[in-house]
C-alpha cells in the first residue's frame, strides 16, 4: 500500500502540468470540431457526419496521451521510450473500447444532440424556416442508406489499409485511424438508434402498459414497497458509479498499456493449430484483439477484491471531491445573470475538470501498476504493440501478411487507457 501511495504521488508531482495540458487540448479541439461539424451539417448532413467522429476522437486522443504520459513513472508498467508509431497504435487499439464506454455513459448522445442543435439552427435559418426546403441538411441522422453507406465504405477502407499496414506511410496511417473512428462511430450511432426504436415500440405495447399499471398500484396502495423499489434504483445507480465505471476505466487502461497474459491462452493455441493461410490472416487479428481485451478485463479480477475495493473507494472519494470542488467554485463566484452563465459556465467546469482529471488518471494508472506487480496475476504490460512469439508479430487489429521465405516483416504490440 505504501508503494501505491508513493507511485500516486510521483505520478501527480511529475506529470500534473502535462496532464492538464493534454486534457485542456482535448477539450478545446473537441468543442471546436463539434461546432465545425454542426456548422457543416447545417448545409450538408453528410459533411457533418464525416467531421463529427473527429470531435469524439479528439477527446479520446487526449486521454490516451494522458495515460501514456504517466507511464514512465509507473515502476512495473513503464516502457522504453514512445515513438509516434507506438502512440498511433495505442490510439488505434483504444478506439473500440473508448467508443463503447463513451456511448454507454451517454456522452456520445450528448455530442450528437449538440451537433443536431447547431446544424438545425443553421439549416432552418438558411431555408427560411421551412421544413420542406431542408433537403439533405440539418444534421438529421436517420437509420437509412446514408449512415449505412458511410459505415460500409469506412470499414472496407480500414480492412484494405490493414492488409498493407507495414508499407503505409504516415498519411495513410492517419487515414486508417480515421476510417476506424468513422465506422466505429457510425456503428454505435446506428445501434443506439435501433435500440431507441425498440424501446419506443415496447413502450406502446400492452404488456408495458400493464407493468406501468402494476407500478402505479403499488405506489398508491403499498407505499413501503414503492419506497423499497426507489431505494433499490438509487442503490443501483451508486453501484454503477462507484464500481462499474472504475472497472470500465481499468479495462481501457489495460487496452492502452497492451496488457497480455504471461502464458499463451487456449484461444491463441487453438487459432495457431486450426487456422492456416487466408483464414488465419483474416481471423488472427480479431483473436489478438479479443485476447488483449480479455487480458485488460483480467486486471480487475486478478487484482483481487481487496485491491479493487480500495480502488472503488478511492474513485468514490475522487467523485466526491470533484462534485464538492465544482460546487465550491460556483458558490465562490456567486449569483450572476443568465447571460454570464451561458458564456462562462462551460469554461468554469472545464477549469475544474483540468484540476480533477489528472488525479483520476494518476489513481487508475497506479491501480493498474499495482496489479501488474503481483506475480500471482499472471499479467504483463506491453510497450504499445502485441507480440506473437510463435511465428510473427503483427499490429493488434491489423491483418498478418504472409510473405515468401527470405522477405522480412515488421511487427508491433500495443496498449493504453480510459477515464471515467
């Protein structure tokens, strides 16, 4: 425990300015790109859709950079240097888990709503406030052919570029990252719309009305039962905030840092024995990604209940300090008119977060390092790439290219973090 406190203090003392700079940079770029996407979406929805994922990616890149920035101060997870290639790969492997967390916590919906508000305001003003003249603008994202087409094209482009990863220059690597961001964003957008439609359909079914009637009856005739239900709902929210969120962040951290098992997994041995040729080249990267995610999730389980319990308590304390600190700042400013709050409240909240976020990153990175240090955990931390000691080394998520004997290949192995 003393070692953990020393690691936490070293991370905060050595990297606080860099962490603040990365967080503020990510927020500024995120808001600028969100405004740009909304503005373009006011004239063409397709153009706005092509920019909006970059706003989410800006925030993701800032978090990846924050976790990589503190890595040299972690005694057991530190790695030698960090090249631009390592950083790009850490961003690439973090896209899927980060977007999943971003969607689950409602932040992706918030970005889409902000995009829609900006695009709608511009589109209606330009069309003379007549809906018939809107056409393909206004940021209306429907589960139709447009988002599906964007998703398919981006996914195909990503697959094609992945097959030639070793020969890509910097520009095409950036295109590959953008294609990954775009198809992932569109996938979560379409799934969210589909799920919203399912819930809307279910809410109008007879069974849903019957269940609501039962709830109303209990509330009217058995107040203690209704109170117990409300209490359970409140407790569930506390559990999610105090346990599920830090667990999700630890999984993201494990992905960023390239967590791997010290011994080969059954999945890896099975894939090595049963798959050959083209099937292996296609399926192997998917299996590597699953192994990486599995190892990242194992950080929680193999750390043990005591360590994760301490992490959850520390995370809950961080949440409390964040809330209390934000409220204290607002009370210090005092009462102001509505125009003042519209102009300065976002800036004030970002300023508070710029102080709080480095503490969260230091907390989660320290917990990860403590787990990796346990010999019983059976986990190792990579350096930004996924190793395949059995035959070749390929980028996690990229396709292994088979070459004739005598032709050398390149390899990499990857990792990084999240925040919550």
